[in-house]
C-alpha cells in the first residue's frame, strides 16, 4: 500500500514547515504499518519561499502556474503514484 499526501500551497512560507512536520509524523506511523509514502507539495505560483521550504523538508515539489486551488489539487494528484491520495491544506 502506498499513500500519497498532497499539499496544495500558495504563499505558505509561515506555516508550511509545521504542516510538513505533522505530515511527516503521520507518514512515520504509516511506515510502521508497512505502507510506503510520498509527500507532494504543489506550489501554486507562490511568490515567497514556500517551494524552497517544502523541498528542504523532503517533499517532492511540483508547480502549477494557474493560481486556483482545484488546479493545484489536480496537479498534485496527477503527480502522485500512491494507491490512496490524501489532501492536506498547507496551513493545517
């Protein structure tokens, strides 16, 4: 079983670190159950350091130039390789 966690993000540099740490903790729990994981951040045309912070946290970062939440979610889903897709807001 593979879980893809997808985070659409637009200018979330203030909150993205905490969100990705929380996701990372959940992913550790998945791993303990023998599941593999991937974390994808879809940078939705941010003008801050959201993408760089996500990369530094170990996320795969993809880019969606049209600033629209549905497009960001769909772009993240298209990049995902998991059996299950989990969507988490970047400011969660």
